[in-house]
């Protein structure tokens, strides 16, 4: 004991005492900190972050979605845009039927819709409905009776010449042969100017007896 006392100094005693205080305080903090004992005073400002909060708590802290606002007033009408370029006339098929075409001489019919055969072109001529010039092709004709079988002046030589006339000039033509009912102008094409006078013309050589109805088809397309 004397040896121990002889080695005690003020510094040794104070260090030993301080060690007990620190260890004692740490043990108290670790062991004695009770449930619900930490309050706002023990928390530093900004100490609790979103990452430290449970997902359920984060969801609970979110506010409810607000009601949808009213639709705002309609804005003013914008300025009118520039007028676009005029489009071209589209492709089309003109269909016509001419009734009672005689198998002798020349008769005329309308190039579209139905019309009776007429000896005067002015009675059936139509103005082109297109506002620009158009190409025409595919001119084809079908008759309801064979050509020239009855009363032909020279058997085997009678035929029907069918034409599309534009301003009085034949521009597309097809020939129905003796005994036939069909003809086409093939790959030949022509142009119909805007506002032109258009008609169908049928002429039979070596006149025969009887009449027929004639169906006509014509394809048009932009130039």
C-alpha cells in the first residue's frame, strides 16, 4: 500500500477520475436513454433528412391533389393564312350513252351522260367542265348491235367510224369493223382546252339498215 501511495500524484488521480466520468456518461447515454426521451430540443436543426424518414411517413406527409382548375377563356382568333396555290384537275373517266344511232350517215351525241343521236352537232355539244386543259386517252366504244350486217351496200366493207370532236375537230378516233361491236383508240392521246366544245360523232360507210345504242368511255388527266 505504501508503494501505491508513494506513486500517486495529483495528475494520476485526476486522469483516473476523468476516465470514470467519461465512461460513466457513455454508459448512461447508451443504456439509460429511454423510449420517447428525445425531443425537439435534442435534435439539431436540419438533422432529420428525407432519407432518414420511412417510406410510409414520406407518403403520409404528401398533401392531397388539388381540384382541377376551371378551363380558361378561349384565346383570340389568329390571323388568316395565305391562300394556297390552285390545284390541278384530277383524273376522271367520262361515260356516255347515245341512243338510236342510225347505221347510215353521221350522227352526234353528248360526251357524258345519256343523249339521243342527233344530226346536228350543236344540239348535243357540251362545254368542257375542266378549268384547265386536260389530256384525254383511252377512248373506247361499244355498240348494242353488230355493224353492217343488214342492208350493207357492199357486204363486208361497212364499218362505223366513231370520234371525239373538240371544237368541231376529230381528235380521237376508233373504228368498229363489219360485224363488230367494239373499238378503242389505243395509246393515242389528245388535249381538250378549258371551256372547249366537246361531242361524240359516229359515221357509217356504205349505209346499212337499223340503229344501235352506243356506249362511250374516255379517260382524262391533268396536262
